[in-house]
């Protein structure tokens, strides 16, 4: 009879747990308290089954409370209900720890993503500011470069004008000085006057003629000294043809010609 009663109680509890499981775990202990007419062990089994059904329906907070009540009400020798309840409590604790880790991980990832977005936004703003700053700097540099180019061109033009004027003045001074030297040398009757600047003597035909006479007279005397008598006679004849009787070289030319001819006859 006792075993029959216990089997009936277990059947009732199993039926209740099945009803609780299929009803979504919304049936509470308070509503079925009057239907259970058993001792503390049956109440512990009831809370265990109710907690298990809530656990299967993933209502872990309520299942945790039911498992704790089942542990408190378990008075059996084997403590099988308590052992099973603790097993489910450990599963719930592991789930809670995993949930907390996932939550912390999610928060950490969100914080990292938020920091990354903030850093990227700062970098983007900095890059935009740098672009604006560089564009302004580039514009300023271009303006300064154009300004420097204009100043350089103007400076070069001024320098060219100044250098050109100075060059012209120097050339004119040099030409004037050379002309003065050449003219003074020709007027003085120097034999080296024709070798100074023949291009300058082109502007002075009289001086050029005088310089040519001086040059040929000098060459004739050199040929006479070197015993090149025919060349000396030719040079003296050329000088004689270019001058008149009143020229100071006329009589010396006649004398040198006679002297060269006598030397040729002696040879």
C-alpha cells in the first residue's frame, strides 16, 4: 500500500511537471499547492520538477529559486533531489557566468568600437583641417613664388640694363682710350703704330696711310739688316711710291735702295 501511494504521488508530480512544461512554465507552486497532499519530500520533488521545467523553458531566475527551495525541502536519505537541483544550479551559474562574460565582452567590444570611431572621427577632422591648411599653404606658396618670380625678373631686367649700360660705357671708354693711344702713336711717328689697332685706324685714313708707311719702312730696314736685299728693295720702293718728295722717309729710301743694290752687285 505504501509503495502504491508513493507511485501515485510520483505519477501526479510527473503529470504536473508535464503540464508545467507544456504550458510554458507559467504554472506556479502557489496555484497547485492544494493539489499536492504529501510530505516534505513530495514538495521537494515538486519544486525540483517545477524548476526543471522552468530551466527547460529558459526561465533561469525562477528555476534557480525553485531549485533552492527543493534543496531546503529535501529530507531524503539519498539527497537525490538536492544533488540534481545543485547540478542544475551549477548549470545556471555557468550560464550566468557565460552570460556575464558575453555581456562584458560585448561591452568591451562596443567600447573599443566607440573609441575606434572616435579616433577615426578625430583623424578625419584632423585630415580635413590639414587639407584646408595645406591648401592655404599651397596657395600662399604659389603667391609667394609668383611674387618672387616677378621680383627676380624685374631685378634681372634692371641688372641687364645696368650691366648693358656699364658694358657700353666700358667699351666706349676702351675704344676711346685705344684710339687716343693709336692716334698719338701714329702722330708721333712710331713704327709700331699700325700693329696696335688697324680697325681703329680705318676711321682715320690719313693716320692709316702714315701707319702703313711706317710699317713697310720698318720691314724694309729689317730685311736690309737680315741681308734680304730684294725684299728690302721692294719694301723701300713701296714706301717711296706712297710718299711724296717732302716726306722725311723719301731720301732715306733712295739711299737704302742704292746701298742694297751695291750689296747685290758685290755678291
